């Protein structure tokens, strides 16, 4: 069906059905939305001719449907992308302005906000979410306090009770999966119940300490999610109502745990093998659709939640993988997960709907995951409430390769991990920050691509002429930069980017506010867990405290653990400041202050990446290079002890003997 040309976007809200994109109600398709985790633009062979990772199932999907080359996750990190996908609203409008939800995080989607799952239920769909949630829960606790992993690395959570405010309260009839594969609790959750009691402790190198189900096997998580999804498809195909399956995979996010049949099969190490297993999962889902007879009337979408991981946790990360294996997970793009450059959020996007989406075609239309909501509404010929999906545009014409009079999205907003924003319109993108780099791009990469540093307050790139974002045009295009900045401000201020009545953005939650403004003072026994812990990644900082030791051992203050974190402590008569950067320990030390004497001690991580120690305002040891902490730790900040996995060379909790008062942590946002 070829509909009429699209009406001017200024006259018709994206929330209304467009004539060119509507379908008869009887043709309601099943919808399967597969969201990979940290899969890069260059990890799928159909996007990267030089890929070292075979992806035959995804390549087949591309041939059977339509491949988008300019698709974007709404954020360059996990939680905000999932929020935007399910609500049609950019997550920087939510209380989560920066970062991602921490372990035991509270629900991010407000209970009164319409989700795409609720909308589809209202229109006769069965709905399921199977996989990684990472949008928060309300965990019941034994003591009425906030949920946390305690000093014994177990938890105060009452696992015998239902877990409230999860997927089944946000529009899904059924849920099975894990909160986050490297977050506690390490146990499957079905609907609102954990599947067994996580009663043993977990301290593996790659994962946050916390309670674990006895016998828990990270390598079985992706296969189990795959099995559950296959069963759901086969069962749903026997029923008369259409179904919506939201399938957020746990791969290739760390822990990188390919099963034996995939080990050594790619040309890019364990990570490449795990991508191959992700591809296998997609094949199993497509086979289940074929076996059940549901494939002919199922819209399949495959994409990723953000760009590829840069840190050493995936061993090697995106930059090291280029040097070690000759494989670029970001393809030809600059940047990676967390960044505002294209590599942080431009992702593979494959679609298939036999007879409706033309097979073997490619689209260069700029689209975003946030567009799913309005697209489904148009497909069902339904009008959304004025406050629903305020950033979602109908991209059905692009899916069906129908003619339009212009771009379907007037502009698209990108969201970095630190809350910085960028706006894309046509070929131009304005990064409203001094740099799109939120990971510390390696110097060798800049030299290889001949990228020069600049002193401009923002970055402006023409992606058609400069797809690798090497040349900042901000200084020579001031009028265009000002125009794009004004449009970004308009989108921010109006509470929406689609036509319609003005709406309000949410204020940062009290927890989110404490992440950036709460600096102390604290004393021995204080603990800040989850969203209440300070942000310490990718920034200079100073931790300080007034101590009066009665013994020469013990932790003054610690945050993080064996992968990421910092601590200042006494050991065997030495005062030590330690950092962990991708598991690498760096320390600087000096003689400990005298016992029984009050002293002010400070550990400084400077803007040049060096760590130093001060006692009573005087430098006590020469600086040592550490580098910035690359990722926010899951372990809490604790004063007078280390409540979780040790940052330094000591056994937790290593309590401080004496008093710790007026402890503070001050940082400069990246």
C-alpha cells in the first residue's frame, strides 16, 4: 500500500495517525523487539565489511527485511535508553538525569506514566518482557531500611516477599529475567518473585558483591532467556490475540561468558564469541516464529541499547580490541558507550515484517528507539493521549519505504552518561559540551585519525562531510550552532520534542540530587548505598577526613571495590590512598599520623590523573599516575570500614580503630 505524502510535521502531531502509515485493524501484527546490550555498530557483519565476528542470523535478518544505517539509542548508556524505548520520552526528562540505576535502584518509570506495554494491552495484545530489566524495583527489606548489600555481602532484602513496582506493574502480563547480569541479587525473577533464595555471597572479579543463588551460573543466563522467549512465542502463537515480546538481552554486556560451543569461534576473543552467541539467540527466536507459524504476521526489530563498552571489563574493550584483533566494534564511528559522539549511540537497527517491509533494503532515515511508541500507535490507527510519548515520532513510512516530503524527525536529541546533550538536525550535530568524549579517548586513536584538540565550548560536526567527527566546525558556523542550541533549549523547556501542549520535565529525584551535591560531612559508621552514593567516575576529586587513630590499621573511607573505586586507609603504620581503575590498583603512601593525635588527611585525584596524599594540608608523598576511575562502582561509600569487596590490599571490613569525623568527598563533574 502506497499512501499519500506525509503532511507537514508542524501541522500534525506525531501522536496522531498519519494517513501514509496506517494499517487495517485486522492486520495487527505480533511485535518482537530484541534489544542487545552494548552491541556496537561494527559488531554486525552487515554494517562492517571488516568485521572479525560472523553474524549469519543477523545478516539473514537484514536480507529478509530493512537495515537502518542512521538509527540511534536515546542515550549512550543502558537505563535511560530502556526508559525512553518503553515510554516514548527522553530519559533526561525523568529523575535519572545522569548515569544508570545502581544496584537495588528504585523504579524509574512512574506508575502513572503510560508505557508501550500498557498501551498495547489496552489494544488487545498479550505482553511479555524477558531478559534484563534495569529500570528499578521496590525491594522489601527485613529492617525497613533501603535495600543494600551488607557488610557480610548478603542483604537486608526479604526475598520471601513479592518484589513490587517491576515489569508486571508497568504493562507487562509476564516477566522473566534478571535485573542486571552483574548486579545483585544473582537470581532469576519471574513476575514479582525471585526464583529461589540468594543465600550465598558473590565476589567474582567482574561483578558487584551481593547475595547469590547457590549454584548460580552466569553462562546460563543468555541460554535461559532464549529458552523462555522461544516458549513464550510458541505458546502465544496458539492464542487468538496478538503478542508483544520485549526481549532485552544480557549480551554482549559483561560478564562476557560465551558457552563452550562458541568459545574460540570468532576472530575477536571472548567478546566476539559472545556476539556470535547473541547472533545465535536471534536465530533461535526467528526459528521459533517460523515453527509456530507466527512469522508471517510478526514485526521483528533488532537493535542495541548503546554503543560498545570501552573499559577493560570486557577484556579487551573497544579500543584495545582494535589493536589486539583488528576489529572495530564501533565500525567507522568515533566514540563508544557513554560518549556523545556517534559511536556512543548510533547502533545496528534491523527490521522484518514479511510483505509489509521490503526485503533486502536499506534506509538512511534518522530514527531513534524512542519512536517505537508513536509508530505502533500509527500502525494500530490509535491516537495517543496528549501527554503520552512526548518525544516519539511515527517512523512507519520509513519501515515500509513509503514516500515522504522530508525527514520524519525534525531533530533528534542524544544523551551522554554525565547528562550532557547533543542535537542532530539533518547532516549537522551540535554537542552542547566541550567534547563528546566521556571515556578519555586514547591518544593513539586521535593521532591515527589526525584529530586536533580545540578550546571551543561545544562541538559542531557535519556528519555527511565528516562522519568520523574529526573537524569541529563550531567556530566557523556560529549562526548554525546558535540555531541548534536554541532548538535544543526549546525541546528541553517545552517538555517535549513533538507538537502538542507543553509538558513538565521531572525534577531530579532526592537520590539523584545526592549523587551530585551531597559531599558530607560524614563520620564513622555512615554508609551511602545505591543512588545515594556520590558519583566518582571520570572526574578529579578529593576525599578528606579528620582522624584520631588508636591503632595503625583500618579504613578511613572507601567507595567501590575490586574493579572500580577508591579508599584511604592505614596499614602497618602507613597512610595509603588507593584507586582501582579497571581492576588495576594504584597507591600512594606516607607515614601514618601519630596515634592519639587528631590529623586532617586528604587523598587527591587531580585533573592530570595523578593521585597524592596530604596530611594537615602538606604534601606527604609524591604524586603517582592513576588515571580517572572509569565507571561508577556498585559498592557503597562507607566511613570507618569497607563494607564490601576491598579497594586496597586489606581484608574487608578492616575497621578503623579510633575516630573519623568530618569526612568529605568533593569532585568536579566531567
